[in-house]
C-alpha cells in the first residue's frame, strides 16, 4: 500500500489472531483481496487485474492516509522513556510510480 497498490493477503485458520483484523480492514476499505489460501493466488491476481476492479482498488488505496510508520518511532521512544530526538519530517520520501 505504501506504493499505492492494492494488496493480496491470506486469512484462514493458520492466521495469527492479532492479524485477522487486517483481512477485515482490507475488505472493509476495498484496498485488496483476501484469500482463504495462497493456493488461490492466480485467481486473486486475475480478479485484481480486472480493469474496473483495479481502478477501484487503486482509488481506495490512494484514499488511505496511514501515517503509523512515521508515528511508531515516537511512540516507542515515549514507551522506553528515552529523550526524543528532533522530529524528522513526517512526509515519506518520494516513491517511484509504476503502472500495471
């Protein structure tokens, strides 16, 4: 998703409990496809690459403003009780865009 692309994930009995919400979130936000098994990955990719589906996934992914990766270091510093360094820019480095 950092690259503004949809995701393809697996969720089944082997998925760790704390990770299962990710599947619900992916479905709820329409940012990808959840598979019961990666044995079905070819079908998932085929569904994802349908032009209308891909356009919807990309639009939904672009609408997400997940900044957690930039907030986590500050949270960890507070939890560890260490002095906080000067905050870095919260903007990610430019990412090359690729089209499918």
